[in-house]
C-alpha cells in the first residue's frame, strides 16, 4: 500500500510498483543494511518493508512524472 498510495489506478502501474518494491526488498541497498545491522527482531522486518515501500513509491512517482 505504501508504494501504490499515489500511483495511477491502472493495473500496469500496480505491476510496476510491485516489481520496484520486490527489487528494493531483495537488493538491500544502503539504508536497508543499516536497519538490518542496528535494529533487531520484528521491528527490523517491519522497518525494512516500510523503507522498501517508500523507496519503491518514490521511484514509481518519478517514473509516472517523467513518462
């Protein structure tokens, strides 16, 4: 839901948002690594998914804006 909050209500953007979210969830770029090392337990998992959703949402909005 975080990724698709401001996305157009078309299934193609939903699919793009899902792919972006999975990429950021699997790739584990810098902010995610910091969370994984400094935060432990269930809070780490929750924050990891939340940050991945925010990053995917920002990238999705950039794609929507420039296309």
